[in-house]
C-alpha cells in the first residue's frame, strides 16, 4: 500500500514539474539558461514579498498571457 502511495506522489510531482516547464515555454523562454530562469524567479519572489501592488501587476500580466484562464 505504501509503495502505491509513493508511486502516486512521484507521478503527481512529475506532472507538476511538466506543467511548470510549460510555463517557461509559454513565456517564450524555453532556450534560456537555467541559471537565468532561476535568477528571474528568485528575484520575482523577493520583489513580490509583501508588495501587493507588484503581485497584482504580475498577476495581471500572467492572466492576460493565459487568456484569463489561470489554471
């Protein structure tokens, strides 16, 4: 039983990573270096920490890119 649970968790993790990779492709950044992508994400995390206006601005950009379909 535990083995099945572990397998399900691994599949869920793999699906999440694939979806996150899709976001990179959707942003047109598929061929950027991984260090740059990580740097961008870490910088964004720091900038939105406690700054609701910046969070809202970035959410609006993302929602437009999704066509108002964020999930």
